[in-house]
C-alpha cells in the first residue's frame, strides 16, 4: 500500500478495510493451521504432509513438478517433506526420463483412506458457524480474490 497524503477519506477507509480483511484472513488461516496440525498429529502427519498425501492420492501418478505447482511450496521444503514421507513408506518416487513420478504406496493408500474422512469432518467443524449458503458464498469470494491475485502476479 502506498502512502499518499492526498487520499480522500473514503479511500483511506477502503485501505483500512482491506488491511482489516487481510489481518482477519491471516489470523484465521494461522489459527486453522495450528488446529489442523494438532488434529493430524494422531496420524503422525503435518498439514504439509497431509496436503501432499491428498494431492498424490487424488492425482497420482504425479510428477514432483506438478505437485509443486499444486502446493505452492518451495522446492527445498517439498524435497524435505517428500523425503520424510518416503522414509515412512507412504509414497514412492520413481525416475521416469527427466521427471520423478510420485505415487502412494499401499501404506500411503491406507493412510489416505483413513485420515481424509476424519480431516474432512474436522474442517467442516471449523466452518460450522456459517450456514451452507454462507460457506458457498465465502468460497466464491475467496476464489474471486485468488483469481484477481493470480492475474496481478502475471502482470508483475
């Protein structure tokens, strides 16, 4: 946000509202992340590992590059998460020409089948303060914001 002393009162109010929205979204996200990590501990999973498990389980086989695009994580972080999941026997990485292809092992598939329904229920509980209509509206609004930000990134 650029500081402009000649801003009108209404534009200052809009900027303040935008800042309040950003703070509220950030706080909810951080709170949700902490609660989700705590919930997933019973399976020995972190949120990052759960995200990888779901993406591979849903889209396998998947290259590491495709996974990175879906997760929006750094290469180093993803390599660390994948390495740990491979050590635990949940995923396998196979070299196919220039790409590493990821898939779930049998143990990973069992984990996926066990944890996903529980995490879906847990996430539903975080939004139970909203009606189904409000949840759909929130989803639409967040999609709209994400689309706008994706377009802005392309222009940078």
